[in-house]
C-alpha cells in the first residue's frame, strides 16, 4: 500500500507540471515546494516528449532533493507515447524502482510488470470494477477523472479495492484531452516537429475564446485544458469524509503554493473550508462537474 507522509486524515498532492517552463523557473519552483506542506509530488514530463528543458537525469535530481526534504515522490509517464524513443524513455521510468510511478497510459502499466503504480487520471477509473482490474496489475492508487461528480467519487471511494488510495484533483486548469496534433504550434502556423517550442511563451497555457469572447479552452501543446480553474477547496471536508486519501493541486505559474497553504490550514483546523479565491492567469473559477453540471460553470454554494 502506498503510504503518505501526512500526519493528517487527508494528504495534499502536487500533480505533474503540465506546462513548459524554462529550466531555471522549474528548479526554483521545486526548491520552494520542498518547504511547502505538500505530502506527495509528481514529477516528469506528462504532456509532450519534445520538451527538454529538464532531461530525465535532471528530474531524478529534483526527485531526490524532494525526497531528502521528506516528500513522497512519484514519477509520471507521458499520456501520449508515439515514437520508439518515447517508448524507450517511458520504459526507463517504469523499470526503475527508486520511485513510485504514475502510469498515464496502458503501455506504462504493462511496462511496470506488476510492480506498484498509481493509475493516472487519463486511465479513466470511473468505477470500482476498473479499479479492481488495475489492482490486479499492480495499481495501489488511482486519480479520479476530473469530470466525476461528487456522487460518483463517493461511490468509487466506497467500493475501491482494499489497499487502493483514491486521489481527486481540487485546484487548477483541468486536463481534458490529448491529441497527436500540437495546437500551440498550429496557432503559430508551425508544424509540430518544428514548433520552435512556443509553449515556453505560455506558462499557464494559451487561452482560446468563443466567438463571443468567452474563455473556453486552454491550449497547452498537444493537451487541451479547461480555460477555467477548478476550485473545490470549499469541499475539502466532504472529500475527506468520502474516504478520499489525497487531493491534487495542479502546478501553475502563480498561486499554486498559496492554495497548498490554504488546504493545509483547512485540514489542520486553522481555518474553515471556503473557495480559494485564487486563479491562475486571471482564469474564471469553476466547479460545475462537482454537481453534475457543465464543468465550465461556477455553482455558488454547491452542495456535497
């Protein structure tokens, strides 16, 4: 069973960095994370294998630094693996046993050969049967899909296999889809294999708007995200009461560690649960999926 370093009933996890930041910014961010009240940290390139500001050896250095700071570290695999070099890189992550692995596609599950892993959100663990099947393959944890409402999440937590931890995202732009096409490159009329690494220009993604000017999606290379920022911080007590083991915060260029501090204060009883009021890059807040509404919506006073 995966253990958490948290002394509290629910642990705080920091998801993998989904954006492409300059190397110095990444290292500075994780140096700050080392001192933050985060229990589990996911590291590695989960979106685009062309990104290379940090090499695999660099991610391992960061992982060891964070482990030395008392954090539990998990190495994340890419969601989309296409080339032979991608497969080889994914296997290197999966075949090491120094750190636990978050498997973000079934190829990574297979490459673990029955050794423990966390099923990432793109493995679509919507119900206990899927969780039970993945448990037979080595899964010791599962990250719930972001579109699950509170009823489905409670049902999954109640019926999960013995020894499996459930993790739910509570803050950040929601990862929705992955495509073989790079939308950031297309926006700049560039080919995917000659993208000039334009993702570096968008530390929180490139917002796409409707014809009426409403923020709708955020483009992050080959990943499509919500333009809005999920904020379920007000529901931490309900999520904990369901038996969910970890809540995930997704890294952004600003506000991330403020949200972590808020969640830590709530779980420690220093403050009451409330919407964070913190959003990346001016994004609107959303919590629609929580009540079975369109995910883009903000439902004030949304019930558990």
